């Protein structure tokens, strides 16, 4: 089999969801061959049993990658990357799933016709586990378009739905250390990929991002007993990612990276209620440059994160409803 695309699916304790992910892979209609690599990280539920049942039916299509001990999400992702045979990698974690049978074909067609593109992504529907509609989508733009790296730097890891990513494997020939050691994997990956060429967005909902999944990073964050402390930790982690990315790209995108860092610093100041560093003049200049609207949004989000999230969800719901009507 001459594999053009390797589907990379990391999974841990996803017994209620992994079948949806695999069915989404198997339904793809393409004019090329693809392989399905599933990194099963020693789940304590029936996840491996379900994966093995699918392998028994599709032994030439699905490959199980596992170990005797849990390795964690980053190393699980890395071993799938190393074993992948395809020219392109398509990402989808075990609690998300694809909904369009032509998703891979559409994205690969664009990548093949535009070799300078190093990341292709699309819109995703948001549902609450198990499959409760929210009326919300992750859709950063209203039309198909090139996504400037500025938007990806400033947008954070949630800007591109992870299950929507397809990219050339050679865009990450040797994964840098900060990709493997960061507190999250999606944000640094998107930064690295978009810095190698250009990112392209397809304005079609072709996958589902599932929230409220037990043990997921997002659910642990949202259910934290001290969400402000978690927000400080996350913002500090993002700053480390951005600083490492600055070095990785030899400061090619430093203006946008510094703006993103200042936003994270401002968030930490608000969440912790600590005084600003009086010697950080550039940070002070950044604060002065903020519009009243921007200051209010950052203040609201970092002071009342849960309430702000509810308001944002309602706003997105009504905007989506208006667009679809």
C-alpha cells in the first residue's frame, strides 16, 4: 500500500468515544491510500479492546501502537509521528471525530496543489459529551482563506481545532524540544507548522470537538477548584512556548510573539492581582496601546473566567444562528 496520509490518533480511556473516531476515519472517500495509527496509552477501561476489535476487521488499514507503561500524550504523539509512512499527517484525538467523508480528500487536494502550504485546517462543531449539541462552532473566519501566522500566534491553541489539522510530515522533520515538553501540544505544533510556509483555512464544519470529556485537559481546567491558579499556570506555560518559538524562528515573528506574551502577562497580573514589573517598559507601552474594549475583555475573562465563558458561548450561539438563518 502506497500511503499518502497517516491518520494520527492518540487515545487514553476513551471507551465511550473511540468508535466514533475510528468510524470517521474509515468512512473517508479518497483517491489515495491512507493508514490509521492509534496510540493507545495503557487505558484502564475498554479502549484497547474496542480498538483491537476494529483491527480484527481492518487489519490492513489500522495499526495499534502501545507499550507496557503509560507514556503520556506528548510521547504517544511522537511515536505515532515516527512510525507514520504518509507524506501528510492528519490529526484526531480519540475523543473527537470527523463528520465529512470527503474531509481528507478536500484538504489533501489543496496541499497537493499548493506545496508552500504547511498546515490546512477547517471549522469544527462543538458538542458536549456524549453528543449534546451546543449550537457553537470553532470557525475563526467566515470564508476559505490563508490564515496569517499573526492570527495563529495571537489566537492560542484553541484557534485551530486539533481534529482539523492536516500537514506535510516534512514540515516537522525533527520535532523541537519545546514541542515535546510544553504543557499542551496543539499550540506549539500550530506555531511550528505555520512558520514553515502558510496555513490555509477551509470554512466547512468537517469534524466535532467534544467537551466535558472526563480526564481531558479542558475538562480538568474547567472543573479545577481554583480556576484562577490554573489560568496563571496555563498563561505561564504559554509564555514559555512563545519564548521558545521566538528562538526557534530566530525572532522572525517577534512583534506578534511579544504582543502575545504581553497579553499573557496582563492575564497573569489580573488573575494574581500582583503589581506590574515597573522596569518592564515595553509591557507598560503595550498596556497603554490597548483599546478600552480589549482591556475590558481581558479583565472580564481573567477576573470572572466562568461567567465570561458563558457569555461568550451565548454570543457565539446567536452569531452562528444568524449566519445560518
